């Protein structure tokens, strides 16, 4: 494989690649073998049709196209390594020259990781949500506890005064004041978590607005697929399928994807910003930190650490590390943010 030329227009790289014709010949045989498994020809069992007979039934051009796909898939990793590019989508392949006993010349067009510029990410202004707990919130929670306890025990609510005895029945508290203190503490912790997450969300949205990057269409489309996957997981918890959800909201999948596009673009730009910040600030995830995260995932799955880690592919390990690195970048920007309120 030889790269004859390399050009970049925006976020798209165009490669002109040369490969020996002989490399295509085994791929042609493989393409015929694939076709033989699927075609039904009278007098022959599937997969046992000789090539000479297959050629009479198959479209040779379609077989060659498939062989070219197989060849490009084989040389693609070497091509990317030689060109030193990081693709974000599948390549578009055109055959510029193909003659027997002459080199094949491909034109490969692929969207790559865009150039990213970001500044002014230190000192982002964000507002902190109120975390103080009102007495009325504690009382409302007590009332919910009383109603649930009455319903579960099939007890009239009127027979459940909220007093010390009630506190002992519904919790390990000895007095009503202890129960109120516990409820107040739980509400406060929840509010703090919500406030912290709100700050992180605000910082992320700000980063998406200030980052400069020409985002490839393929990156947005892949983000939409991730969002749909997250939606399916969420629906599954509610015992719904994506198709039943679409039916309930009276929309087709294309409409939902279109509505997700703006959010997907924001998410992609935020990710690009965080990657750039991690690089600028020389942030990294060391082996110990990665193992700690994997151990937590292993415990959640009910597997031993070594067994779980051994089952992770290089791509999955890379994804986990990328996620952790982005979290570190968010932590860094939050630590430098101007939090008001």
C-alpha cells in the first residue's frame, strides 16, 4: 500500500492510495465465497457452487465491488497509520484506476477529527442552586412517608399521628426530631448533588458555546445514535420499547433524530472542548485510576476484577479512559469557574 497524495479540506481528508492488483485476487475469491453461501442454484447445495458456475449467475461488477470493500477494510488501519489521521466516520471509496496487472488506485475521502481551538475556559461564570432545606420541605416529606406507610399497612391515615411513635415505626429513629433531622440531611445531600451536577451541566454548555471547531456531520450522526441508545435503555426501565414510545408520541424515528440534532451538536462540541482542554492542561488517566474505575464496573456486574478486565476489548478500555479524561477536564474547568450564589 502506498499513499500517492494527501489533501485536507476543512475536516475532510482526501487520500489517493495505490495497491497491487494481486492483493485484490484473494478478496475476489472471498467475495465469491460469500455469494455462494447465499445464492440458490438448482443442482448445488448452498456454499458448494463452483466459481465457474457462480459467475454465470452473479453480477461480476457487484462481486468486484464487494472485493474492493474487503481489500479497503484490510489495508485501512495501515492507511490511517501512514497518513497519521484520526477518522470520525466511515470512509467514502472510489476506484480511480483498476486494470489487471496494473496497480489499483483508490480515492479515499474520510471525515477526521476536526481542528479545535478553545480559550477563556478558566473563570466561566455559573450560578449555584440553593441547597438550604426549608421546614416545609421536611413536613411535605413526612406527609409522603405517612401516606406510603398507611397504604402499605392498609391503615387509615387518620390513625397515624406524626409523633415519636410514628418515627419509631417508619425508621430507626427514636424520636420525631431525630426523624426530621434525618430527612433534612437526606434532602440537603440530594440538593447538593443536584447543585453540583447543575454546575457541571452549565460549564459543559458554556464550553460548547466558546469552542471553535468545524464539526463533521458524521460525528453528529454518531452522537444521535448514542442518544437513541440511551433513550432505549431509559425506556426499558419503564418497560417500554422504542417503537411503542414512537407510537405514543406519534412521531417516526427520522423526526426524533431531527429533533435530537441540535442537542447532539452541543454534546459533540462540548466533548471536543474537553478533549482540547485535557490536552492543553496535560491531564491524564494513569493505570491505577483506570483499574479503580474498572473495579467499580466489575463489582456492579458481579464479576471479579481480573475476569472483567480480561473481557474488555482495547476499544472499550479506550472508551472508559476517554470518559474518565473528560470527567477530569470538567473537574478542572469547574475548579476554575466563578460560582455565584
